[in-house]
């Protein structure tokens, strides 16, 4: 008999697509000798609580069956309690609309994820930890603020049921407003905080966001570092002309773009800002970001 996993399932992921695809995927895993127990979520935050309680009962192998939001919630259920203890393992059944993290390994989606689980193919993965004014969150993909977070926030709050049309509408409206502003940060105990206006900042553990956008082409999931990407106050036309570069990673070659690998980021914000964390939209007063090297095993 192979490994035993607890699959935490978001039945609403992918507009209900998760329900249709889950059964055949679980049958393939069972046929391959993997035992899978299933726990379904009913509301936001359920996956966090399910993972927290399961880890406390001694379960160490998990599958996120849904989108990026499902895996984000699971990670926040595992930490901080798993720190200094037996490292948990997280596999994926990417059944949602957004599955950016797995694109660092393959474009085959569910098929690749199932093959990885059957082959018991895992590797160490860093976990990023953000301390904010009212708590701590953990994530494995990225945190962004500025233009990209503005688009995600607008879509989540006004156009969440519009599908791709809602996403494109949010981009157009955010372009119309085009709010370039400073987000003061200090990298690795530097001498000063960088408070120059910018279009966006991203703090990345993996390369992709938004499914196919290669926002951090030099990021590695297990190097113990945050990949920090900054794009300065580019104009509307400049952004439109350079949009293709966001998908192939060449945007970091733009004169207004910068990237750094860092172990620690400090924030000096005036108050809470809208951020996007692993596909989730939050409003946080960010204070400090650091890395938990190799804290998680990912099956990929």
C-alpha cells in the first residue's frame, strides 16, 4: 500500500468544476495504491481549520483539491504549529481556475499532479511568512501590491462572477485609474527604506501568478530567498506595450524594473493596503516578510 493522504476539497473551485473532476482523479490515485481520505470545505477558512486539526491529530500528508486559495488556506492551517516539528507534505489536485504554483514544475495541470502523487515525487519548498499589524500569514507563491493587487481586488469585489470578462474589465478600470504610489520597503537591513513611486511590487517564492504570468522568472522554491520584483512608475502606454513581457518574464529587463533576492523585507507603510497573496485578496498593514527555508514538502 502506498501513502495515505487527507484531501481537503473545495467543491466550489473552478465554478463547480472541482466536483466533476474529483471522482475520476481519486479513483486513479486509489488504483495506484494511494489511500485518500476526503474532507470538503463549505465556507472560506474551512480548509485552514481542517488542516490545523488534522496536523494536531498526527496527519502529515495533505492534498489541496481546488485552486490557489485552497492550498493557501491549508498552508495557514499547518503553520506555525508545524515549525520545528515533522515537516508536512502537500500534494495538489489543481481543480480550480487559478493554479499558478504548479506551473513552476509543469503545464500539464491535473495530469502532472496525479503522476507526481503516484510516483511519490516530492521536494522541499520554502514557506514565506508575513507579519502584519494584526497577525501572521504564510504562503508559498507570492504577495503583490500595487497594480496587480488593485486588479485582483477590483475583480474580487465587483466582478467575481464575470469570469474572464470580469478580469479584463478590472484591468481596464485599473488602467484608467492608474494609481502609481510608494510602498516603502527595506531589503536585508539596508540603510534606507525605498519610498520611490512604483507601479507594483511582488515578493515571490515561485515564478508564476495569474496562471500564466511569469512575474518572477528567477524565483526558486527552495533557495531560502524571497525574489523581490519592482516595476517603477511606467506610463499607461508603456505598460500596454510591455504587457507581453509579463508573460515570458522579459519585463525584468525594462529600465524601470528591478529584482533582488532577499532573506528579509521590512515595510514602512502608513496604513493597511490591498494585497494579493496566493490568489487571495486581503487588506493588511504589512510589517515584515521572511523565509522559512524548506519548511514544506511539495509533491510536484
